[in-house]
C-alpha cells in the first residue's frame, strides 16, 4: 500500500532452475522470483545473497552483500523506511 515491491532474481543457469521451486517452498518466499543469468554481471553480484534497493524513480540506492542474521531485520527496516520517505 506504500509502494514497496520485493522481487528475487535468481542468477542460476537454466540447468539449475529446477531447484528453485523447492528452495522457495523450503524458505517460505512469498514474492515473485525472476530468472536472469545476466543480472550477476549487470549488477556486479559477488556474494550471495546480494540485495539491491531501487527507489520509486528507478534509481539504485543501496546494496547489501551476504547475510548478517543479527542485524538483517534492523538494516532492512532502516533502508525501507528511508526509501518510503521519497
């Protein structure tokens, strides 16, 4: 309702895409998962997961590499609140 949209992009090769539905079910992902092998080089993905935040105007704003389970929720909430201010 505030304009936030979450998408996942898998950079897996076509041969490995059959594994994705099981991963989605196992992790409880409830947002769209897209496939784009070129996204890895296009967005300079060097770690997994890499989270990119794009504002309402389509501008790249923040990047998060890897997963820090202790601070992830706080960090995500901060970035999302900042983006929703615009």
